[in-house]
């Protein structure tokens, strides 16, 4: 399965350990799903990461490693 992850999903996954967005990343890791995102979304995450709770940057490193391909 191939899923597109926009900035709001990525940010929510980094900021809420028990949220639905984090569950998508966890499910992808366990089920072999391909997570893709675009360069604009990735830049948006980088711009807004500092607004999230402490520890979100570390989660972003893990999440970013799971994302494949940049779609426009």
C-alpha cells in the first residue's frame, strides 16, 4: 500500500505519541506500507517542528527516515 503523508499528518505523528497519525507510521513499519511525501510538505514540517513539544525533533528523524520519494 502506498500512502501520501502531508505536513499535518507528519507533524501530528511527531507531536502526539498516541495519536492516529503516529499509528499510521507504526502500521506502515509493521505492514510494509510505502509512505511518500512532497518537498513542500517536508519543508513545512521543518518550519513548524519547533512549535511542537520537546522530543518531536527526534520523532521527526525517525518518521522522515520512513518517507520515500518527493512528489513535486
